[in-house]
C-alpha cells in the first residue's frame, strides 16, 4: 500500500470519527481531501468510503442521522439530506 492509499484510509477514519462527534463540516473537509488525494494519484476510493459519502455534497453519511436507507427490488437506496440518491445492488 502506498502513501496515498494510507492517507485515504486515515482520512476515512477521521471523517467517520468527526461525523460521530457531530462535526459535520470537519467530516466534509476530510471527505473532500480524500477525494482530492485519490484524484491526484489516480486511485479509486475504497468501496466502504464510496458507500458512506454523498457524491453531491461530500457529507459523510450516517444512516438514521443524515441519511435514509431503504431496500427496493434488489437495491439499497441511500438518500442524503441534500436530496441525492445512491443505489447499490444486493442479492437476497
């Protein structure tokens, strides 16, 4: 694992901790920074990171707090407070 990937993992942990503490602006800053690091180093973000961040407002999603999670026809639909939807398939 190279330095950029380690930094993305560390920023993910920091964003999760900041969101749990209620510091949403700080969590959003960490998410934006991790996306920038991945973009500059041509890396894909880890799946867990992509699933728990909003593509539109860069918020770290916490189901029940700032995100709604629903199951529909073999998909998980996550709706952020900003109104953005993300759909991920799952198998029953």
